[in-house]
């Protein structure tokens, strides 16, 4: 059995199309979409492409979907408090415009679709055993850690899961590491990776493969700039010249766990 883990697509349709072409080429049997399909510049088109796949597909929430749902449910669209915390912290200012815009794009066609996704998912892969898929960590979709985050603070999060392998995302950087007895693999980002330009994802089967798919970056950037997405120019530039892994490791390594 071959399973593709596609995370953090961020409505980059051309990146997704390139990955799906490779998914078909390698004979994937099942797709897990690991959250943050949205927000991004082509949300309706991206969701339609995934929902209509002729390969079995399952989804989990990322912080992006939950922020969009919070926007849809807010009595005051200018006072959304979701940021994945029980205290209801306000959305960071740069994120507010894109969440408002995305909510308008997906409503009402995809409201029920987004609401139906769970926060975590377990899939039995014969060669690997039961695999737990989450967005940030099994306890929170907003938890951020990297290959450099010390093991000590992470151990309580990954103990007692009764699985040999956890697949996560959220930080847009791939890694493959052990936390206690659990192998933890980050799928990276299809639509907005940090590091080399392209699209990152995982192929799970006899083992776990960190995959990187090339696609037409100039065409994708031009397509993004044609959209009314509030941060279209910045997103297009991130396709052509992603932020470096070194810079983002410094930002994310200790953001949630010290």
C-alpha cells in the first residue's frame, strides 16, 4: 500500500497539480491531506481538485482551515479570535485579510466540507504499522517544532500514542527524526516550502520517502498574480524565491517548545 501525505498546499493549484501527476506516476493507493489546504490564492479550485480526486482521500484540519471556519462563524467579521488557543488570541494582523478573503471564496460551497475534517487521523499501512497524521502535533495544530528542537520538551507530546510513526507538517520544512521511541516525519509543504523552490510531500509504503517535485514556477507565480488574493505578489515571490530553511529554523525551532 502506498500513501501520499500532502500538507500545507495553501491553495497553490499548480504545485498541487504537479504533485498529483507524480502521485499517479508512482502508483499511490491513498492520499492524506494534512491541513492548510487554505488559505491561499486559489482556494475554490484547489478544494475542488482534492474533493474530486479519483484516488481515495482523507483530510485533517490545519490551523488555516480552523481560522477560516472561525471567520465564517464570527458575528463580527472584524473580531475573529481564533489562533488555535483556548484563550482566543486575536489573529495576527497580516493573516486577517487573507482569512477574510478566503472565507468569502469558500462560502457556502465548502463550509460543510471543511467542518467535516478531524484534527488527527490514523491509517494502517501494512509495511509501517498504524500511522498517526496531525498538522502541528497530536495535541495542537498550532504547535511548531523542527528537526533542531530538543527532544526533552517534545517527549510528553509523543508518549502514549501507541504508534510507531507520526506524520506532521505546519512548519513547511521536511525532517525525519526520532522522539523517544516514535519516528516523527514532517511532510513539508506542497505550496509554500521553506528552502529550495518546488513542492514537498511524503510517500509512505515500504518506508517513508521525503519527496520534492519540480514544476513551472514562473507560470505558477504569474497565475497567482492574476488572482485577487490580498497577498498575491508576496505569495508569487515565495514560489520563485522561498524563504531559506536556515532563517525559518531559527524562527520555528523554539517557538512552542523550550
